[in-house]
């Protein structure tokens, strides 16, 4: 069957290496497009190469789609691959020029195609749920402080606290501790109690963020410890079993001794 | 009894979900109040909704107070709930406008009503005692450096070190490493030894803060390890018991063998 | 003996609590001295109180010195106590005004006198040796980059890299990541290769500092694990001993059975 | 053989201490050369000392090369030593003045010659592979964001995003959180969506960097735990063996008892 042959073809090691090479090569050519000097001399060549590589990617995805059918989309990574290539096919003229710059997302296909990278990204994503609720808490803290900030300082300092979004951005900036003292000193000149607002936000936000970090470390470590503990338990189990096997052998030995004794006695006693 | 019925009503799953929905909805409307555009068009509606929701919250707390009596306040979370709603009932005109902005604290009721959030906040609070004394130490360091800073630099740089509070704020800023170099360079132009003051403060404060963090990680990890260790020990214990049970069976078997032998001998010997 | 009585007196719980109260009270009065307003009204009172408290501290140390003799200085904490009080006795007029501000160091006596604080400070100091050699490495990195920085950028940017000390201060500032980009952008306008210098310094310094932190966490954790592991081993040992005690009982039982059998046989056989 | 004697000489403890002393002394003299005041008075002396020490280093390396032959280069540290000394021999006039400043790299020979420092640097280098692929991922993220940044903001803000290198430097700056808010606020005045770009970069870069750190902690910890677990297992094994040795003794004892019984029976029965 042709479908089977295409499947074998796209799963070939050499085909995958070819695609990886193309992704890296394409990343470089897209990077080179950012240089005006290079674009003036080789612009046409670079754009041509880009079109050819895109064509190959489209062909690759089409082949895979044909080979696997709808089960292709069962893997999140395949859907990821598909949408990245699909973005590149959108018309990118005029106001959609931003979309053109997203072509570089094709480099991210490396993550799917290099198993080591995929493993790391998967484990990064897997540790997200463990911090999910802390993140909800942080969002709540952000929201509450944003509303308070907007109401209190919004009219006097519209650049920082004019709208809810401006406040959230400012609070994010303050959480990164970047330039927070300038903002706090300026505002507390007018509202003396503002320092309480800023310092309590920094303390709460830092402590919560710190706990996001701790949650990840502790989760990862406790999983590893569980594994080590299970290994250890099973090792000790086999040691105990081996040792007791010897003991049981000794006891069996003893039993045979007794049986022999019994037979002897039986014989001797019955003999006379 | 009516008290019992109210208890059952406020503990109903659907009632709690209704309250959670109201809290989220109220948070959104309070957030919308920060936008002038929205307030011009829908201000009256938003304020009406706010009053209705507040009335429901007051009713909720009243019902609970009636149902549980004074034991309602035994739970810290209930007291927290009560005071948040109580704040909203204070008259908020004139100089108390700040209090009005605290209405958004009602969003924090989510923490009490969503078990997962409550669990996280509780564990955040529980890890506070383990860092309590390090915090006392940090306060002491802050106080000592504040007094020195105020005495040495206060007259020349009143904005940064004019009063004890100004010094503490500046030292907090320096601890967050935000703009510390500007302050240190400015002051050390006049007092060359000031660098010693700033660098030693940064080193001591960072090292102490670092240890706050380490204290939390180590405490959490060692608790988990204790649990894993206890699990492992009890697993190994049951393995040992199982194995020894077999051994004891073997020995019991042996014993029966000997008893049989004894009987045999007894019979045979006594028979002739 | 009078020496013995003084010893008992200074070791009394009430005496120690009195000293702790005095230290805290003195810290507050020294803090109040930083306020000009308070000094104008109550300056004389505060200075009088300070002199009285100092006199009591001097008396306290003198009593302890008499009671313990030279063995008083065997404890590092006593020497610490002694030198803090001694500083306050230095004449503090004129150019030694800085020394006067060091009177607040008396607050640090709290560390010696509150066992919990002393424990924390001791454990902070104890984890220093484990990071000692990483610190030497960091110093070496600082020195090498300082010399290079001074030679390369010293003549053009004397404020940042004019002398070896200026370079070290700038590198410390860059290590804290405070304002490093301004310095790097300014200098790399003139020396394009400067970015390599700054980025490599940041990477090396961050990675080394990170490892200081990791060294502390890992050391503390592995000590705790050793303890937990020893506990677990001894618990498992006692479980094994208990279990085997039972086995040995069974075996002893068996032995008695055999001995009884032997006696029986002996009797019966010998009887006829 | 002379080669053997030279080997013994360069491996002597006193010779190595002499070299370490020379390295430290040379580091200090090179440091002193940064001071114009010192250079005016003692410049000739310092430069003479430097030439003499360099001559000794060259002699040292030559002796070692003669003693060990090409196997000298098998150790990475020897190659490191060799290249540092070799740099100093390059002509350093004119445009190569930069190279002269690299003479201070000789201080790094301390790392090779002080075992404790060498151990730390080796363990720092050994933990690099464990973060290798996270680093590749971070590079990919940097590259993708650089290309997007250059394409979107390059024409309007050439200083920050003019070329791919400028973008990478700016992103590195943003990753260190230094002055990121200024850049983000300036650019988002013109491109409102820029905040999405900056905040998503900060979140992704921080989360990935955080995981570099976590990877090191977890790797180091899990190695230590493996060791502790193996120790514990072997201790428990020996406890079990000791205990079972006793049991086996008891059983052997029992066996002898039975054998004695058997003999007795045999004798008595056969006797009459």
C-alpha cells in the first residue's frame, strides 16, 4: 500500500535528519534577512531559498497527513508542527507584516524534531500544573493590587496606574524589582502611605513567586526520592529473600536430618 | 430546628458555588469601576450590582453567624471573611475614600472559598514560623544599619537617610539591589568609607535573605523525606515480617516433625 | 566565695532578662537620637539614659570578667560582647564621630543574649566554610577582571575603571546586575569588544554565585538526609532484631523439644 | 636518567609551592602596574620582576614538556597552563596591547595549582553537561525573539534592535531584568503590542533559566541521595547478615544436637 510506504519514508532516520538540517538552515536564512546589507546583495536568493524550504515543509506535512490521516493530530507536537507551517502560508502583505516576522517560529520545529529538546520542553510543561494554583493566587494578588492602585494613584499618575492594564504592567515591573524605587518614591511624595502599598506588594509577590520556585524544586526532588526509595526497598527485599533462602535451606537440611533420624529409629526399633 | 436548617442551607454545595460565582462577578464589576468610560455609561448599574452583592454577602455572614453562634469566629478564615465584609459597611465618604478602594479585598474571599487556594495560602503561612527568627535577625540588621546610615549620611542626604524611616526604605531599596549603585556612588563621593557600609549591608542582607529561602526549601524537603523514610521503613518491616512468617512456618513444620518422631518413638519403645 | 556568688548572680535568669530588656530599650533610645525633633526636647534625658545603661553594661562585663577570669574570653561570644561595650568607652569627639554612630552595635548584643538568634547566626557562620573555596574562586575572577578592566577602560572611563578599587566596585555593581547595561553600552560604543568582557563576566560571576547558593542547599540537605538515613537504618535494625528474636525463640523452643525427646529416649532406652 | 630526575624535581612539593607563591606574587605585581603612581616610581622594577617570573614559568613548562613529552598535553589542565604562558610570549606592541592585559590570566594558573580550587572548577564544569540542552533551548528562544525583535522594532529603535547582535544584547539585558521596563515602555508607546513581546520573553526566559538552576540542584542532590541510599542498603545488608549469622548458628547448634541425639540412639539401640 502506498500509504504504508509513505509512512516508512517519513519515519526514515535520514528523512528526519534532512528535515532537521533544513530547519536549521532556514533559521539561518531568516536570520540573515534581518540584515539590510545582506538583503541588498542576496535578498532574492534568500527569499527563493525560503520559498523552496517552505514548499518542502508543506510537502512533508502533507505526506504525514496522508500517511497518518486524522490520527496525525492526536499528538500535540504534530498539531504544533502543522500550525507553524500553516502560519507561513497566510498572505503576509500590508497590515499582516507582523505575521511575516512569525516565520521564524519555524525554528521552533527543532523542539519537536530533536528528542532531547522535546524531552526538556515536555518536562518544563509537566511541572506547570504543580504551580498552577500558586499562579492563580498570584493573579488574584495582582488583580487586587491593580484595582487598588488604579483607584488610588490612577488620576495623579496615569502613565503608571491610569488603567487596569497600566497598573498590571507597572506591578509586573515592580515585581521584577526594576525601577520600583523610582515609582514608589515619586508616588509617596504625594501619597505618603503609598510605601505601604509598594512594600507589601513586593513582599507578597516575592514570597509567592519564591514558593512557585520551591514548589517545582520540591516536586521534582520528591519524585526522585520516591524512585530512589522504591529502588532501595526492592534491593533490601531481594537481600532479605536471599538471606532467608539460606536460612530456609538450613532448616530444610535440618528437616532431612530429622527424617533420616526417624527412618533410622524406625528401622532399628522395628528390626529386632 | 430553624438553626439546623440554616446550617444545612449555608453548607450546601450549590450555595457555596453561588457565593464563589458572586465573588468572581463582584471582582469583575469592581475592576470595571476603575474605567472612566465604563463608569460614565454603566456607573449606576455597576454601583447597584455592587450594593446588591454586598447585601447578599451581609445576609450570608448573618445567616452563618446565626447558625454557628460565636463558634463561627473560632476559624480564622471565618473571622477573615467577616472583617472583609465589615470593611465594606463602613461609611466611605470624604477622607475615608481610601477605604472604598479596599472593597476589592472582597476578591480575597475566593481564597477562603476555593479549597485549593486556601490550602496553598495555609501552607505559605505555615512555612512562615520556620523563617521567623531569621526575620527577627534581618530586622535587627536593618535597624542597626538604619541608625548608622541616619547618623552618618542623614544631614547630607536627607532624601535617602534623613529619618529612621527614610533610611529603612532606602535600605529596603538597596536590598532589592534597585538603584543601589547610584546611591552608593553619590554618597561615597563625599564619604569615601560609605562603600564599606553599602557593600557590607548588601552582603549581609543577601546572605540572610538567601538563608530564609534555604530554610523554607530545607524544611519542606526534610518533611517530605521523613514521610518517604517512614513509608519505606514500614514497607521493609512488612517484607521482613512476611519473610519471617515463612521461616516460622518452616520451623513450626520442623517442630511437628519432631513431635511426630517423638510420638513414634514413644509408641515403638513402649510397645514391646 | 564572693566570685562564686557573682557567678550565680550573672547567670540568673532574671539578670539575663534584665540585660536583654536594657539592650532593647537602649536600641530604641539610640534610634530616637536620630530624630532632631526628639533631641531638641528630650536630648539630655536620652543621653543620660544612654550613659546609665552603658554604665550598667560596663558593670555587667566587669562582674563577668571577675567571675570567670580569663576563661571569659574563651567563648567567641563573650569577646564579641566585650568589644562592643569597649567601643562605646572610646572618646568620641571630633574626627571620631563615626565611632559614636557605632554605639548602635550594642543592639547586636541581642544576638548573643537571645539563644534562638545566636543559634541562627551560628548556623549562618557554620555554612560559610562550605562556600569558602568558591569564594576564593570568585575573588580570583574579580581580581582578574578588575586588572583587565582597569588596563583596557581605565584611561577612558576613570569613574568606573580608573583604579583597581574602582574596577572592583564596578564589577560588584555589575554582578548585582544593577545598571550594568548602561555601563556596558557606554563603554562598548568606544570599545566594541567590551560586550564580550561584560557578558562573560556576568555569566561567570552568576554561575559561580549560583554555585555558592547550591553548595549551601546541598550541604544542608545532605546532612539532614544522612541523619534521616541513620534513623531509618537503626529503626530497620531494631525491627530485624525483634523479628529474629522471635525466630530465635522458636528455634530455642525447638531445641528444648529435642532435648526433651533426648531425655525421653535416654530414659526409655535405659529403663528396660 | 636525566628525564626521570627532572620529573622528580618538578613534582616536588617544595617546587610546586614555589610556583604557587610566584603566581600569587606575579598577580600582585601585575595588579600594581594598573596604578600610574606606582608605575612612575617603581615601573622598571615591576616590569623586570614580571620578566623574571615569566622566564621562570617558561623554564618550568619547558622542563615539564621535556620530562613528560607529548603526554604532557593529555591533561587539559597542562594544556591550559601551557597556553596561558604562551600568550605572554606573544609580542604585545601596538594593536596587540589588549593581549598585554591578558597577562593577568596567569593568575588563573592558581586554579590548576591549588587542588581545592581545581576540584571546584572541575565540579562547576562537570555540572555544565546536565544543563547543556536547556542551554540549547535558551539559545533557540533567544534567536527566535531576536529575529522577531529586529524585524519589528529594528527600523524604529536601531540602538536596541538594529541588528541581530544588538537585539541579542538587548534581550540579554532584558533577561537580567536591568532597565527592561524603560525599553518596553518606550517601544510600546509606538507599538502597543510590544508589551506582549517583552512580557512573554521575560516569562519564558526566566522560567527556562530557573530550570537550569533547578536541573543543577536536582542533579547534585539525586547523586548524593543515590550515594546515601547505597550506603544505607549496604549497612542494612550487613545488619541482616549479622542477624542471620546468629540464626544460622542457632540452627547449626540444633543440628549438632540432633546429630548427638542420633549417635546416642544409634549407640544405645545397637548396644543391647
